[in-house]
């Protein structure tokens, strides 16, 4: 007997657990275990009513630790830590045992076995709980400053948003000017405002804001520190001169954008005179002197080939298998813009699927009634582009909508509707340890619920560096990153999970093995009473436990999952039931 | 046989009889609800016109004339194409050019 007062609740989860695990039998088995003051089953332990009962039990029985055997810890650890807290216990003296995913759902063919396994797991949980120590969240002060990497439309808007929240902002742009791709665009969908105007307005506001410092010709060279407190080293190029400065920031917003897909020579005739990419064509339309011209010759017929560099066959080396999302609408919008110019323009769109989603669907309809004809191209037989002896171009394709007729289109100009590809930013990836997906774009933690956070604390991503996006989507993501920065930094402090590594300094002989094993640079060498020992930087430690097994002196341990606790759990699982 | 696109046919019919199938997005509602069954596949017929495939249009003469002009398709067209009017236009075109019954 340790004198602990543990409450154990075993959940039926309706029938999810109860149909296969004999919950009452589990309760019966463990209720006489040492230190178990109360053991009960419940239909839905997470329900408000049962939570309330636990709180009441705890107060009546003077419980000091809690075990709930229910679903995955991913689902309800936080729920029941909160219950423990409300009941006057330390939330870190709570243990969640998973008898749903690990027992009832996995052993539907063996109810006796499932019940026995559940008993063993609950017993392990009780043993772990017996050895828990009260832990308090690690409180760190945060720096109310943000670094934005990338001065395109998303980065500019994010910088402005951060400053409006009252944070100090450093904006780093690799190029000599701000604005990125959008700065070079004329009228953009959906409201025909010029990209150059949008960016100019933003830039003016950014430059005028005293809370924002802009660095152009600049790059992020190094980053150190931990949650809420990072030191960033910025290199600024001035001709041949290189100046480096260091800034302290609480969050880093990465908005490094995309590259346009560059077709290979010969890909859909790329390289032939008159075959251009969508960005090149858009520029021609934006700058056309009243009449659409190519190299001084009037353009009367344009053929578009869609999905160039997007939705590629996965068997191709380095294939871009994703849809680039913006190009259908951009091509349709550009076709409408071209139609506004003088001259009787004929436009043929060779597409695989038109994805002018949402409100942009109206643009597609408008284009069909304004000189654009759409031909559905078979996925497995791409159109062929050739140069005619007359100097013009000819595009040959099958049109699925006429029942596979082969159609030839003589065209003055062929526009390859190119998509977005990830930018090669190997240095930044290595400096920030950015998570890069198989497609080359940066990965968020959760596409729906945590769409701009990364697994690296305080590093947020937004805009087209995380996936192809329209400029409005990029800006929305930028502002989401602003909100997340605000959530981290506006309170002035943050609470971190205390289940981190610890070093028993009296046992440590400083061999450095733990530091070598740590993926987060969270272990440092310090001098203590004249001896060199390891010390954990609590704010940098993620509690992965990587340093524990490598220690030859058993001087490292993980709070909440100490060696003693793990051993006691194994003992609990091995214990044979009396019945 | 590869057909060369020719916007001239649609232009001519637009000018002479107000032919207009630009808004068609090939959804196929017209074919699905046609009381004559799939025999009168107007969306393909109109596409031949838009692409300028005169021979194909002429080869469909039988179908052009089997339409009942009941306007069931037109009532249900989500793109608002005046389908029956267009069919009438094609009849006129075929008669005028195919049977030598020009308007003088």
C-alpha cells in the first residue's frame, strides 16, 4: 500500500466496448487492488453526467489520482485531465487506458480474451498512476514579435495583420522588391483588380507601419531558441556587401510562395515559336496595345492546353500529380480579358476537367458565350502541337464530347495552361526543419483543424508554399497564421506540457550520449558543483524519451513515464488474476 | 478523318437565323429527357455546328427532321439554350443549302 487514493472508471462506450469486453468483470477484478479506493463502470464516461459523478466521488472519497479505461488517449486525455483538475487532483496524475481500440475493436472474435487483456491494461494503468508525481505546466514568457519570411501577397498581408495585432514584425524578402508573383499581374479574377495595384496598396501600408521592418535582398540564415522565444539570423545583401543581424521573435510565418511550372522542351510543342505558358500569355494580354499581338503579328485564334505540369501520371519521374487549382479559372479569366481587346478572337480550350470551382463557375459560363469553345481531351491521349510550313501552329486532339472525333485547330498562339510547383528552398527547409510533403510543398499539422501550424513550434506556414492556392486563398492562410501567432504571443506567456525529460544530476557522468540522441537540441552540458552534467532545456524538450535508453548510468528519465513507472506497468500486465 | 475547325458555319447560322449554342456545357439533360429517345442527340449536333463540321451536320439530316419541336429539352436546359429554335435553324440551313431550295 502506498497510501495513494486512486479512482478507476471503466467505460462501456455504449456498446463499443461493452459488447465485447465484460466491463463489470474488469471492475470486479481490479477493485481490490492496492490503493484503488473506488472502481466503477460507466455507460459513457465522457458524458457530462459521468464527469460530474467522478468529481463528486473524488471529493467524497478524497481521491488523489484517476484512471479512466475507455478510448484512445488521443481522444480524451485532455478531457479527463480537465476532470481531474476540476476534482481537485493534479491533472498529470491521470492515466488514460485504451480498452476500445486495443481490446473491444481488435478482438471482436474473443470476448474472454478481450476482457482479460482489458484487465491487464487497466492494472498497468493503476500501477503507473500509483507512481505519478504532481506536475505543473512549464510556463514560458513569449516574445511579442514575429518574423515573416516571404514578401508576396500572403506575406505582406500577414505582416500587416501581425502589426495590427500589436506585434512587432520583421519581413524578410529574398528579392530586391516586394510583391512576388502578384506584383507582375494585371487584372485578376474575380473582380478584375490589377495584381500590381493590390500589391502596391499593401506595400504602401506595410512600409508606412512603424511596427514593421522590411528587409529586401535578405534571407533567414539561422534560427535557434525554443517555444515563443527564437533567435533568427538574417543576412542582408547590399551589392557585394553582406550584413547579418539577429532578431528575437516569438513566431515565424513562412510565406515563400511557388514557382510556375516550366514545361520541358517539346512538351506540348514548348519551344516552338508561338507556344507560350499561361503566365507569358497573361502578360501579353495585360500589355496588349489594344489588339492582341504576338511578335508584331495579330493573333486571331488561340488554343489552350490545360493541366500542363499538373495532374501528371504518377508513373512519371517527379510527377506533379496534384491539381494546381488556380489555372483553370486564371485561363478562363485571361480568355475573357483577351476577348475584350479589339479583333475577332477565336479561342479553343482543350481541357481534361474544368475546375472553375465556387463563384468562378460564372466566369466559365461567360467565356463560353464570349468566343470560347471547350473540347474535352482524353486523359490518355494528349493533344499534339506542330508547326505548319505556313508558319502557323496546328493542334490536333480527340474531342470526347463529339464522340471522339479527331479535330485539328489551326492557331496563331498555343497557350500551355501551366500550374504551380513547389519552390526549391533547401536552405530554409534545413534552417527551420520545415516538414516537406511528397509533393514538395510544406505540410501543416492538420489540413482542416490546424491548417497553418507545423510540427515545429512557433513556425507557421501560409500561402502557396503549402499547396497551390489562388491569391485570395493565400491571403486567407496568411491571416490564419496571424491569428495563430496572436494566440501564441498576445497573452505574453505560454503553458507547455510538463511531461519532459529530466536528468538525475547525481548519477550523470556527462558522456554526451543523451545530447547526441536528442532531435530537438534540448540537452545542454552544464557545470554543477564542479562536475560536468547534462541538463534538459524544458522549453525545447518534446518528451519523446529518445535520451532515456541511451544513458549508460540510468541518469535520464521521462517525467510521467519514468523507468519505474514503465516497469510497474509491465508487472501489472503480467499479474495473473486470482479468479 | 481529322476535321479542321471552322467557326464560319456557326457564324453564318448565327447571322442568318440567330443560332446560338455557346452556353451549352454538354450536361446531356436534353438527350436524357427527349421523348424521341437518344436518336436526337442535339448537344452533339450543335457541337458539330460550333466546330464547323458541315459534313457531320448534313449526315444527321434524318435526326434533325425527326425532332418533334416539343421544347421539353428547352424547358429543362440549365444553360438556357434555345434548343428547338436552333433545330429549326438547322432544318432551314439543310433545306436551303442541301436541297437547292434557296431563298432566291
